[in-house]
């Protein structure tokens, strides 16, 4: 069923079950490598959080794997399932609709404590998949004075305000109680640890955070306009701030070298040597058929105990292009996408003539506006082009 669900928009994209399982396989392999071959799905104490659950596919597939893996620990099926759902698997819905859908996928009931729920111990309808309406925090804007049409008194109003947490425009996202605000609770907080304690208890520490966050805030033109604001970076930063043992997430790949307002985010990501694996899908529609995510998508595995190079793999469809390569992601100020491109770039940068490095194009081409005009220009000089084989 989850394979057939249509996406609500380009902002909130459902993950196909096959791809969710590929991410879980990557997690299981990393866990085994770090724990003397141990199987994560046989551990009754590991906790999982999807903080932006939509269809519930990650939580459902985790539950399925744990149900198979814990059969020796809990021979009774009902007891086993209840333990998994009440003590190991947690989620935060991004909207009321997706929270209901996720509970239906995981608990077999939209009410965790309902008669049809496969969990026996919940006392609330939400269970461990939480959702509550969250409002934006409007700030900034322009102060104007207008006449109240009822009292005829002059009042101060603010226009063009934006949410101080996510940058949403008040004009687009200030809505009545009957509409979703798309003010995601996970990123609308100054203290993510306090927010998690509020939702799941003071002592809650998640071993694994996994999922597919909302990508951007739509600009009123269907979510794909040039002025749409990326927000997946906010989810990534909050997730890593919780300091899980592992984080596995899928995001657009535009942050590698561009993306609106993502320069600081890119610098932090590339400088973090705890990224152990990155699997990149540069081709449109390979992962999410019918969803136009320009630049493709990628998923990565972050390991709290890893410190070193990241294994980078590029895939077209299901096929890897070339061999995976171990790379320090911050070797350059952007993430060079293809492994063979890094080798070429390294060769060019290492090339020397008469014992000296030759200047790069970026060193001799002035940026727009540096000469008072709008175009690029090269200082007057006789240049020759040298090919480095």
C-alpha cells in the first residue's frame, strides 16, 4: 500500500518502502561493523526515532525487522510486538494527516490504544507517534498604522513578517485552526533536547534517528519555485544535536555546492568527519518517480564514533558508477560530486610548471561587479590553455 501513496507535494515526499529498506540495510551494516558483527535487529534496547514521519514506512520496516530479530528474546508474539512499539520505536508526525497515516501503518490503527491496535500497553491515542498543532513565531516585518474598520481607531500592524525558526512567510502560512500550519515542532524550538524530553520523557536518548525530512517551504507556486526556502537543513541540525549513535537521512543534494542560504550549512556538513557513508543519486526521478527534485537526492549515514573519511558512492538507478571512494568531504569548499572528478581536480591542482603551481581560473577571473560592471572579465594578458593528461 505504501508504494502506491501519492506525494502531497514536492515539499513533503513519501519514501518508497524499497528505498527505506536500503537505508536500513546501510544502518545494519554499520552497526555490525562497530559491534563485532552484532545484529541490530536482535537488540531489545536500541531506540529509533523518525522525527518527521509521514507514511510511517521507516517505523513500520524497523518494527518488522525487530519482530523477526527478537523472537528468541520474546517468544510470545504479542509481548514482542508490544515491547517494540512501546519501548523501541518512536515518531513525530509532520501534519495531523501524516501522523494518522503513520499510526495506521505501525499500529494497524489510527488510535494507538484502540481495539484494533497491535500494541497492548498504550493509554493514549497517539502512542509513541506524536503530533500536536504548532504555530509559527512571527518576527521582523514592517510596522504600519491603519484605521480599524470597526472602531475607527488607528492601530499598528506588521506586514511581511517571517517565522523566526523556519523563515515561513506570514502571508502564506498564517492560517486558521482548520488548516495545517506546516510549523514543524521538531525545528520550532530553541532547545531540541527539552522538546524531546517534553514529548517522550526526561531520560529519552535515541540510538538511531532516521527518516526523510520536509525539503522546503513552498512559495505559493506549488512548492518548486525559485524563491522556495530550504528547511531540510534545519531538521538535519536538530537531529545531530540530539547526539544519536547513528543518523541516517535522505535530503536533496543541492547543498553539495549550492542551495539558497545553505553556505554555512554546507561548511558545517563538510567539516564534520563523522559522516561515514554518502550515497548520491544525481539523476532526476531515480529515487522518487514523478517528483521533480532538481540536482537529485542523496542519503548519508552519520556515526557518532566515526572520525575520518567518508565512503562516497554515486548511483544511477540501482547501479553504482565506479567504485566507492573514501574521501575527506572538506578537501574542497564544495562537495565534488563524482569520485572521478576528485581525481581529475587533484591532478590539476597538483600540476606544477618550473616548480610552481599554475593559477586556477578562479584566481584570475574577477567576480561580477568587481570592475563596476555585471560580467566576468579576465585581466589583459596573453593566455594559453594547458591540458594536463
